[in-house]
C-alpha cells in the first residue's frame, strides 16, 4: 500500500491509501521524491466536477521498478517525466503543434504526483522520461514542466533579443517568464502585480522595474521604457482586468501572450479596429509543453542559466499537503510549494 493525497477541493485534501500500481511491459514505477503544486491544481472551476482527484504533474523521482522490454532506464535512475505526451504522427504533431494532439490530452500519470509511487505508462516511457543529471536536485526537477510551458509560450510569442517585455502576474509562471525573457535577451523586463511579496520576487528574478496595476499603468510603462509600450505583453494571471488592460500595454507591431486561463463563462469585449487595425498587434495563447520543450527546460536548469532554487518558498511533507494547497490558492506569501510525498 501507499499514501496518496486525494483532492476534493482546495480546503479538503485527504491523505488516503491505495495499492502501489502494478507495472506492465514497457512501463516504469517511480518513487516520487518531490512534486510541485501548480497554479492549475487549485483552479476549482476546472476540476471540481471530476473530484476526487490525485493531482500532481511536476515531479522528480527515482525509478523503483522497470517493466519488461525497457532498456533505456534502470532501477535507481533519477528522473522527471512528462504527464502528457504526444503521438508524434498526427496532423497536429507533424505541423509542430504537439500540445494540441489528442493523444497528449488523453495521456497522464497513474495515479498522480501526489502519491508515494506512480506508474508511467509505456507511451510516457517511450517519449516523456528524462534522466536527471546529478547537478539537478529533485526539488529543482519540479520546475522542468512549468519552465517547458513558459518556453513554449515565449517561442509562440516570437520572443527575440532586444524586445521589451512586461509580465503581468508574478506567480511562479510569471517569474519563470521574467527569468526566461531576461535569458533570451530582452532589452528590459518589467513586472506587474498587486502583491508586494511577489513584486520583490520579480525584482530578485531579473525584472528591471516593478509596477502595481492601475489606470496610469500605460503611462508608467512608457516612463520606464524609453517612451514606448511593451513589444511583448505576457499575461500570467486570470484576472479579467489584466486581460483587458493588456491591449493598452502593447506597442504597435507587438504581441500579447495570454498564458493563464480565465474563469468559465467570462467573455472579453474586443475592438478589432482599436486593437488590431493599423497597429498590427498579435494576440496568442499557449498550452503545455512538448517533450522537446522539457529537454530544453532541463538543460536551462542544469546549466544554471535559469536558477530556480530562489523561487522555492515552502517544502512540505505529505501530511502538510492541505496547507500547501491553501498557500497556493491564497497566492499571497508563497511562490513555489513543493510536496515530498515520501516524508
């Protein structure tokens, strides 16, 4: 038997027991050493109709058992893994759009990262397991999945050296966007949030200037960006006000990347003439990361190019996971909350 954390809602996460998964040919059993709580894990509107759930998709662990036919991995290997993997053969994959592949949307861990052990199905083993170099800790490995998503988002937004970037929303995704934009040669990175704790984290992550939202935000942006608005606006919060204000923050010829979803049933009014016509503004979104993005994210962390340890605010045992979900849901004095399921 093993312990799992079963999510009923953000205020009700129960430690329960279930059998350790049995693995078959081509599969792996992984002992989960660290599992991060993602912002999407606390989106009740997205998950309540499927509760109870065993969540957790940002993992670092050690291979405990190897299924028949697996030759690339062995017991004791330190790994991270993609919970969603593409087929690599469909129309979407062959077009480079791996994250909208139907197979990617159906694949997952068994049962989830908030468990002492998980089974990796053969398809995940085939195209979604990544060996961790000794220089990456299990805690650092939990950043590989979110960084892969951030990386894909900036590639879709055509981030290039010399661009000015404003990141609206400085949770873990926003801070990784700041770090990556800085690494990719942004001329300056500006951060916006309502929370002083997160603005301080944004400064520590490489933001040249931090601002609070408000009606005069476009003017304040111009004052710190050589009189211009931002070439790239990254919206990493689902706040409706941030979604609409993004139109007023983007420079002519610029791009808005909507990285975070908003609540269900919310529609945003959009003036085609005011936003697009004559201004050549691009709006784009991004979902998840491909296995190739995972590999790049791993290398960015392993090389020390993206230093993620400073983002860890809480390391908790399985028994404390309820507190972890409350910290992430409150989004006040926490950044990265990591659960150690075997503690």
